[in-house]
C-alpha cells in the first residue's frame, strides 16, 4: 500500500512539474469570444460610427467586442419599441450589452414633456427586453452646447437611468470641460451639431470604462468600418457596425494615432485612476 501511495505522489509531482514548466496559469482567463453589443440610437450614434470605434478600441485593448446597431436619423427610442426591431434583434442573437442613446434633448422633461414621457416608457420596455436576455444596459448620454441646458440634460438622463437601474454614461458636462481645455481638436462635426472624431472617440472611451471597467491604453488603432456622416442611407434594421455602407462614397476607415488617444485620456482620466 505504501508503494502505491509513493507512486501516486510521484505521479502528482510529475504532473505539477510539467504544468509549471509549460507555464500553466491557473488564474481565470477572459473569454476569447468577442463581447456581443447592440447599440440603439440615431444620428448621434452613427455619425462617426461610435459602435465601430468602440469595437476597434476594445480590440486594441485585447478585450474585443462585436457590435451591431439599430440606428436612423432623428429616431427616438420609442420608435424602436413601436417597430419591434430591438425585440427581434434579441430573438436573433444573444447580446451581452445593450447601449441606448436617445434623440438629443428628448429626456429633458422641463422642455420636451410629451417626448420625455415617451422616452421614459420606451427605456423601461427596452431594459425589460435586455434583462430577459441577461444583457447589461447602459444609457449613453447626449449633449447640449449651452451650459444651462447641458446641466439639465445630464440631470434628466441620469435620473432616467437611475429609475430603471441601468448604467449612465455622462457626456454633455464632460464635453463642456474638455472643449474649454482643448478647443482645437474635432469635438463637433462641421455642421455644428453632430459628433466630430474626438467626440466619437470620447463616446468609445467612456463606454470602454463603463462596460469593461478600465480605461483603454493609449495605443494607435484603425477603425476598419464605415465612417458615417449625416447622409448615411441607414434604415432601422439591425446591422453590423462594420457592414458595408448603403452609400458607396462613405469613407471605409479612419486611423486613430496613439497621441490622439493619449491626449484625450489625459483630459478624461481622473487622479484616482491609473494615469495613461
């Protein structure tokens, strides 16, 4: 019996030594499959293609995502409840994350009372669909140029997210500060309304922090996807963020230099976080 115990111990020791020599890491590993994300929004979401920039950023961080989107110019979240497109998307694919973005200003109940109530109701319905599928939900904020209305929309969006227990990714007040500190980078598109490259990147950076729990590293990356303008040709059907665009002249890629991301992170990252 003693001999059998010795053989067993020897076998276990050999196995442990083999594992050590092979560099086996017993810590939990991140899943290798991309995180499936669904964005639902409007031109604030697709101009500059926030979903595709987010995917490129997560890939560069080694924690890749794969995003679909249901977007249309001027659309509201209530529109997506009415047409059932989000419900159909969840029936087709198991998304881990749902990102909602409302039409700018609609959640400010002090100004757009009827639109605000419709938006609140739609958010409740969409959050319910996501929770049935086990998906986390985030409300990506919109923005207002005037300081008073900026504070108002942040308060309204934050309350809407809090009331249904979802994450809120604030944009407007942060954008006010960053534009004051670095006015020379392309925050806003030439039309003066839609996201420019810097604001699209900011959206992606803030979502990276919210969804993955960490800031991205300041590395160069390329977004190999359509970079939509206001005239996108998009209709409210689910489509991959990198799918071919409806309009052939849409640019198909954009580069993000490491210095651009580093500069933005210096604006965003707070003192209690790890500095980039």
